[in-house]
């Protein structure tokens, strides 16, 4: 190791600590040499007789670190220093330091919890807090505690809280801090313009840096799309510049070109995602242009999909990016935001434990032997809702039983190096003699640019099959390895090969979807979620799809990859998931009973149910009535009860007594429009004898006039109790009628039923305003009686002639 590396100052103490102990934390700024110096130093120690594993967050960084360490030893990768990534590996019998991606390390540990032949595990760039990094560390600590008390665990990063990690690793775990190279770094704040697209702002900033500064430029953009659009603009504006993309979809040789100086000595402009934020040293870069944006995958539990979300880059990420400019000498960082707004950015990016789909983690832990994730040592424990969502997914795949324990099928899924949904698809394909095709589909879901762009996965698969490029060939080799692993898990191949859509559905049963409109824009999935599709897509003409991926919010996530599913294939291959059932729905004010064939939330066919479950209908009617049972009580009855203080017809009491008054009335019904007479009788039966007597005596239903006519008393409204009655029916009545101690409001009407006057003082009315009413009514209704002293008259509704003929 060259003495010039700053890490050399703390390396002796670190080595001594790991000689006598089993854990340490190393904090070292970018350029200090931690990634490339610690592993080779460890294999020189007497206690280190096995392999040193160095975990790396990304494939590009893993390969670059291994190549740099091998170069420092004067060797090629695959000798003393090796690496192992999903699409590429260099490893030989003499390999002592093995750089692996975090996911591969988790698989290694689950397959061999003792990590036989491994002396130390170094977790590099631990501050990024990837799910596999946190999981790998938790499992390594448990392995060290239970199986391997000699296993050394070292956590390394530039920007972590060393105390938190030290506490996690155990009491008295030392924390070492290394100085970095103190090259000057200048920050230029260019500000932002909301009206300007990010690629336009970036192109302008790059052109300014190209003109005003010296050295290669590293520009940070949120994603591949922005990189390609910026590349087009920069190449047009700076035709002499060497413009190189750097992201996960770039092939190995092109990635190396972006990392190393140009062999012809030309200035370079490297357009990168966050892949270049840590771990990598880009030789010759002295200028960083940072768009200040970060795009990360976030799992939406409501939609069941993982989508990419663009955020403002955190302060820690911005510091890491700016530091790329000053790793080999003085540098400058151009930031496309205002200095005043920098403090408002989040200090760190959230750990993936808070944002990712935890199904892979929960399955891995079940394979490990625990169904309680919280029991392990975590820097941040997985949340209970996220764990519950993951368990639901895994139980749907048959990977976990009802108690959260791994099933035989889950054991097989856990042995495949991919997420559980993809593993289920691959295993299903292997069981039906289509392992390689299923493996390719699984790889297409993970490698977004493989086979080109577009939503149609089958079209992408065809293009990939015809692609003879280096990346396509490497991907095919990986798919073959996956297929071979899956075949080893299958005892017997059964039946013919299924269509691609059926294989995809085997891993994503909740994402079978049915078109909901003529344009093909709106879709409903078997899981009950809504999705949208570009109506110009060739898939929009399909009746059914199996969705591979979607981006956006839960209510209308946009389908970004899918396979068309034929209805005949659905009926044939998914028959075990299709169920027939009687469904009750409210249609207007009635319950409609229908027979449906359903695939989850998708209705495949529907028709009237000739013999529905009558008890289920009654239960549905009762459930509907529970919303507001008082609404069913005739208003006149509830008002009478309220008038005398009887509470039997109040909402809560009605809910408690539904079995007594409502249920007997519902037999054979489809609605709540109940016969009034039977309903009133049923409600009155809720009252005991005393209450019934009080109701009848203190709030009589009707008023009988002196003329013998009967009139319903109204107990509703502010003027209750009241009654409407023709004035002639009250002739001869000297005293005002009472309801208990309350005067009954008399709403007096003409012979034609038109209102005359209302009064609570009939004697006063007779001797007061009656004279004016009498004169008016006599002119309008001359055939009727209008006496001067009505209280002395005999009551009758007859005309004068009829009254006199009857002997009145």
C-alpha cells in the first residue's frame, strides 16, 4: 500500500484492534484509501487465514475497487483480488480479497451461515443504508454471536454516525477516523430556475465549467433519461468534448472508460447518476456539476409496486458529490441551487429499510430461521406495517405459512438469487419446462434497458434474443445460470410450457389486470388496485394483462412493463385462482343478488343469482340499516316518544334491539321500504306496559273534534304538538284542548281546507279575531254556517241547509 494514502495513519491501530477484537468502525473521507487499502492489509495478518469479503453497494464500484486493488498489487483481477457481481465475476483459487455486491453477500451468508473460509467482512459505504447492507450486517452480527466468534466485522464509510454503528457492533467497539487529502474545494452556487428543464440547466452549467475551469467534468443527474437528453445537448454545444455516460446500464468497457483518463489526453465530460457518488474515484476529474437531484426506488404499500421518485439530494449526498472534484487535487463544485436553500435539504437520505419492499428481507429472515425481524440487531428496525405487507405477499406466493414460517416452496424461492416474486416465476417456469424463458423474464424486470424500451415485455424479450452485444450475452449467461439453479430445485417437469404471461402471473398474481375502458387507458388488477396505460401502447388493445412494473401513485400507477394475457390462457392456467360466488350489491335502494366468477377483484362474468342466501340478504339489510336506524322509524312515532321522554327509538337503542324489531320484518325483502303498519307495531312492541300507557295518554296519536272527526296530532317541528282541523268541527267548544299540560296548537282551516288562523287560546279566538274571520269566510263560503257565537253552536261540518234538514 502506498504510504501516500491518508488511511496509512490509522491503519496500524485498526489492524491491532482487529487482531485482539472482532469489530471496528472506520470513518474515512473520500480519497483516504479505505476501500482499496484495508482488505489487502488484512490478509497479511496472522489471524487472517481465510478470505476477506468486501461488500460494495454497486456492481460498477465493486469491479472498479477490485481492479484498483489488483493493479496496486501488480496483478489482474481474479488472482489475489477478485470480484463477484451478478453479471460479471473474476475469482480464482488464490483469491484472498473478494469484492461482492451487498445482495450477493446476503445470499452467501444465508447459504452458509458460518461463512466457512471467511476471516473478515468489510461493509463499505455503509452510510448509504441499502436494505441488503443493513440485512447483511444484521445476519453477520448474529452469525458472529452464535456460530463464528472469530469473525471480524468492519463497518466503513465517509459520512456515518460512528457511535451508532459502534453500539450496534457491541460494547467497546472502537471507532477510527482517518483524515482525507486536504485538497482545496471551491463551491459555486449557480441557483435554479423552475422554468428550465434540468438537462438545459445542466448543459448551460457544463458549458460554463468547460470554459472557465480546467480538468475533466463529472456531472450528476437523477436518471438515465436526463443523462441521455443532456448528452445530446452537450455534444451539440461542445462538439470537441468526449461525453461519456456512467450508470448501471452502461456496459463494463464503457464504465471503465468513464472511470479512467482519456488515453489520448482529451478532456472528458462524464454524465453520471448517484452511482459515482461514493466508492469510485474518477481519474482526472476536478470539476463536479451537481443538479442537486436524487432518484430512488420507493415501495408503495397501497399500490404494491416499487416506483422511482425524484427528490432533492441530501446534504450528505451533495458533500459526497462535491468531494469527487477534490480527490486528486484542487477542485470546484458547481451546484444548481441556491446557497440559502442548502440548509433546508435533508441531512441524509432515508435508509432503504424505511422505503423499500421488505418481502425479500422477510423471506431471507424466514430462511435464516426467524419470523420476527425485530429480534435481530438493526440500526433502524423494520416497521410493523411494512413487515405485515411483505408477509401478505409471501403468503400469496405460498412462501410462508399462516404463522410466518417458511414453507417448502419458500425454501426453494429463498435459494434463488432474486426477489421472491421473480423467484416464484422462475420456479414455476422450471416446473413446466420453461426455466430459461422464465429466467429471462425475471432479468428483464430487473434490467430496465435490456431489450430496449417499451411496455411490452415479450417484445423486449424478442429484441434481447436478437441482440449480440456484450451486455446481452452476459445477461443470457446469467439467465442460464438462474435457470440451471431453478431446475435443480424441481423434481419433475409437468405439462407443457406456459405462455410468458402465465409465468409472470405465477410471481405476481395480484397484478393480473383487466381493461376497464375502450381506450385501454384504465385497468383494474386482481389485487383491487387501479392502473393506467398509455392508450397508444400496443398492449392497450388487450383485454387482460399481467403487469410487470408500474410507476406513480397507488390510485393510478402507470404501467411501464406488462405482457398481454389471452382470455383462454387465463381460464386454462389460472383456473385454481378463479372462484364463483354469490355477490350482494346495492343497486339504488335495493339489494341485487348476482352470481360472479372472479379472479381476485376482477369480475370475469356476472349474472342474476336465482337462489341467493336469504340470511346473507337479511344481514346486508341489517348492516345497511345500522348506518342510521332512526331513519327507518316513522317520524310521527319517534316525535311522540321524544315528546314524553321515551328513548327507545334513539339511534343506539335501535341498534341494540334490531333483532327484535327489524329482523322479523326482513324475510323475503330486498329493500328497507318496510310496511308502515307492521313497522310501527314492531317498534311499539319494544315498549313495556308503562311506557306504552305513557305514550298513549301523554302523547295521543289523534285528536277527536267535537264534531266526531279524527285528526292526527303532529309532534314534529317547533310548534308541536299541533293539529289541523276545520273550524266548524270545533263549534260548541268553550275550553281549549290540552296535551298533558301543553295547549294543542289548533291550525284552523276553511271548508276548502285552506288555512285560516292558528291558536293556542280557542276561547280568546272566539271572542276576538273570530268576528273578522267570520265576515271574510261568510262572503267566500255562504253555504256554510258562520255564527256570531260559535261556542254556543252545535259542531258539524254540514252546510247550512243540510244541517237544518238533519234537525241541527
